[in-house]
C-alpha cells in the first residue's frame, strides 16, 4: 500500500448493532494502537453521511443493509453521488440475501461480506479494499503529475516561441532585403532555432541551428546557444571569431554531450556580400534566377563538442533578386508512409518551381509541402526554415 495510506487509515462501520464497535476495536486493537487504522462508527445511513462530512478523509465504509432511518442501499446511492474515486464501500448482508447483495453491487459497492461476519474474512476484505484505494490514489497522483508536466511543457513551449522572432517584416523601412522564418517543433518544445539582428546600419546577422536530442534538455540548450550567438554577434566581430567564442563557452558549460549545428552569416545589406561559417549544418541554397547551388561548406564542426576548434569563414555574393534559403534536417529527413525521405531533390525542385512567390509564401509553402508529404506519419523532428532575399538598393 502507498506510504501515505498506510498510517491512520480511516474506516467507517455503519451498523445499528451496538455491540459491533467493541468487537471491532478488540479485533484490531494492535493496528489501532500502532496508528495504522482509525475506526469511525455510525448506526444508520444518515449518521454515516454526517460523519463523512465531518471527516472527509474516511476511505473505506463497511455498511449493513437493514438499518433504521436510512438503509445501506440508500446510503450507497448517496455515496455514489459524491463521485469520490478513493472512497470504497463494502456491503454487509445476511447469508443468502443475494437479491440485496446484487442490488448493492449494481449501486457501486466494491465488495460484500455475509453475516455472521468472519473476522479473518473481514481483515482480508479490508486489506483488499485498501489496496484498491491505494492503487487509485497512486493513479490520481500520477495523473496530477502528468497534468503538471504538460502544463510546464506548454509554458516552456510558449517561452521558447517567445524568444524566436515573430514579427514580420522585422525591419520596417529596410527595402534592401526581405527575411522570413518559421519553426514547427515536433514535440511540445524543440531544439531548432533561428534568429536575425541588425549589427549596424549595413550588416544583418542571421543564424539557424539544430540542437542534438529532443525535449526539455534540447530546448534549454537551444535557448542558451541562441542567446550566446546573438549576444556575441551583436559585438560586430567576424563570423569565425563569433563561432570560436561561442564554441568555447558551450564546451565549458555543455552537459550530457549536447551539441548544436549552426549556420551563422552576416549580410552586407549594401553590397550583397555574405560572410558565413557553417558549423556542421545542412548547407543552405542560393537561388539566382533559374540556377540553384549549395553554399560551399567551411570545414567547421558542430558547436559544443571540440574545445579550441578553430572555425574559418567564407564569403559569397548575392545579386539583387537572389534568394538564400536555410533549413534544418527536419525538412529533408521527413518521412512519408512508405518510409521514403523528402530529400534534397524534392527541396531543390520546390525552390526552382516557386520563383514568383514572396518570401513569406516560400517558407510557408515549403513547410506545408513537407507536412503534406508526411501525412499520416508523426513528425519526428523539428522543421525550421529561414529565407533571405537580397533586393539591392532601389
């Protein structure tokens, strides 16, 4: 039995026989003395209901059927109305009174005893009833804990969503570029993230990342990684220096072998030049007219894994009208019902056939294509897309 129910369990006997109380107290004197059982006595159904109101911690009721003022069957009906999952009733009836016993069971009695009562049978019935109550109690406790966890996860989801940019367009009045992003978590909280920020009037910092693992631990590591990259990037240092510094911090603080793949870039909004570092992330795409190419890798490894690793940056040139498309592996590694992956080829075909859409539509339609492809299959990974279109100065 649950530890909370082992001590001082309240059991009420409802019977109009006055000599029952001393017999019960004598039989269970040791359990009463040890504080394991606490007996309450009532002489009819009305008195039992009154005592139950006074002492709502009564867990088990053993009730006779034939009593004055309110009999046991009527009492059962009243107790059922209370809808208390951990209040059980055992009915006591004359031997052979199967009609009343059947009625009692139909009205919610947990078990029954026959008179004259065998004390050995009584003790077995009490223990069986209390074990059932204990199981219900534990189930209710676990249910409450589950509800609490779900509420905490929902709060964590709201917090996580709140730290990601959500206002678009994010920089009203800036016509040199357009940017849009979205993240769809596979669980309540995710390990993917994206971010962007103006370093100064001419430089836009942007980042996409994918933390190893799932759940709350990944979400916390995601929040730390995103915050470190933003805070470091806003200093205006180069992308390789930024990754060196963030990697050093993550390596020194990382627990449970957590790591994150990152693509961090800085767009010169005047010239269209992009300086970037790829730290073990999926290579983005550049779409220029009808041509599509992957962004060249930089030889960088994941962040938070190898302390002292030196990252190297590269540069690429965007022309007016070019699209830079970043994504996490939740896009290309999404599965359909036949266990086929969405893959790079489908993504490339999508990008080449959606050239006239505004940037917001490209991101949303890409995610919609992936989710449609995976119809009927639970989402196994976060899906994140970030797209930048360089417009040039007009």
